[in-house]
C-alpha cells in the first residue's frame, strides 16, 4: 500500500508512519515542522517539508497514493481560543486544499484524524457518534468543519472518507511545549521531578486517555476496512479517568508524592468525556490493548524527557 500522511512527523503521525513502514507500505510524509521532528521517522519513510495548503506540492506527493491519512492540524484547545482565525486557516483551509488535491489525483480513501472535542458537554455518557455536536471552542469547530468538508467533497468526488474522533491520546514523543502542554506528559514530568501540578476545578472532571499504539491500530484498520465510507468512529480507551485519579496513578508509578494546587477560578472544561467504542469494534475490529497503568509505564520508560528518577534528570 502506498500512503501519504499529512502531519506525519508529529506525535501520532510518527508512530503511524513507522508502523506502516515496518508493515511494508510505501510511506510518504508531509509536515511543516511547526511541532514535528523528522529525525524520529524511520529512514525508509519519504519525508517532505511543506504546508498542507500547498496544492501543487500535494499533487506531486499524491502520485500513486491509494490512502491518505490527514493528521496535519493545529491542536491546542486554549491556543485556538486566542487565535481562531489561524486555526480556521490551517485546520479547515488545509483540509479543503488536501481534499481538492485528492480529487484531482484520484486517491481512493482519506482517513481524517478528528477530535472528541467536537462532542462538547453532553448529557449522555459514554458518548456515541450519533449525538449532535456541541463544539465549545474554535479548535472543535475547526475539526467539525473539516469532517463536513471531508464527507461532502468525498461524496461529490467519488473517493471514500472516514473520520476517527480521537480522544485524549498520549505516549512517547508527545510534545511538551512551554505553554498549553498536554496533561499527561506535563503531570508526569512535574510529579517525577517533585514539582507541583495545577488542577482546574476540584479534579472531578473525567477524560478518556488512549495510548498512541491503540490509536495507530485504529488508523491502520481504517485504511482498509470495508463498508466505512462516510462514517464517524470514536477512538478511545472506553475508560473514564478523573484528574485526581490520573494524578494518583502517575504519583504511584513514579513513586513520588504529587503536590497538587487547585485553581477554582478557571474552568476545568467539559465535565465528562468518554468514548463509546461499539461502532469501532464493529467496523474496525478495534480493541484497545493498553490500560492506563501500562500506558503510563511505557510512556515513562520509553520517553527520555520523563527520566527524572531518584534525583537524576536526563537531558
């Protein structure tokens, strides 16, 4: 199989590219390196630096490609509130540009890495794909718009499309930027280094944390699974974990006491968000294999940034 992965030098993209390469696929990656690192890709992966909105570049990279995995996006929820125009430009405009190029070249299937934030604050838990979207931040709006463009242009142009709504993915290589960092690498680094962690609200809000290898399983399956055209499918662990429980699990794993500071003046966001995986099991034969405890341990053991043990910090 010959594939193109947009955003393929990023966190999930790198894991996906390397997995497909090991399975014998011919893998091309397009990434603008705003947050990705091509040195983490296997040497057999064909890397090209560029913008997903560059249609002529896409035409070139898409020659002979059967399946496109569209992962290129700006992904910070807080940053999207500050810069909604940029998020619309990249996440929506980039998707439309890619779909135009796929139409022009004759790609067979496009798999979109969408987001569970589209659901917003629902009354029904766990969330099923049929619930009406309640996006509450510009990032979620941009991903919902990307889904709608995906299905519309795919249907009009004759190629298959599927959107995977990914919940809170984590694992080795996940970016840890100085601001708006993802919760698991941030908490793990702080607790392992005997620092403090800030919980917004009382820590009772829950999320569905899914290990990156399980996310890649779903993406790989979506490349070839039959009868999934125009489908939206949840990808998570199916397990609900509160912020307090997450802090306790990380502290237990790294054998350190977590110093927790509560900020009651800032909202903790959506109160509960966990995936119903019925559709993923039926259509993708998806069965998440990694428990949160095992995933946290693998993350800690495999990511050098997390190695702050016994007072020893590795650069």
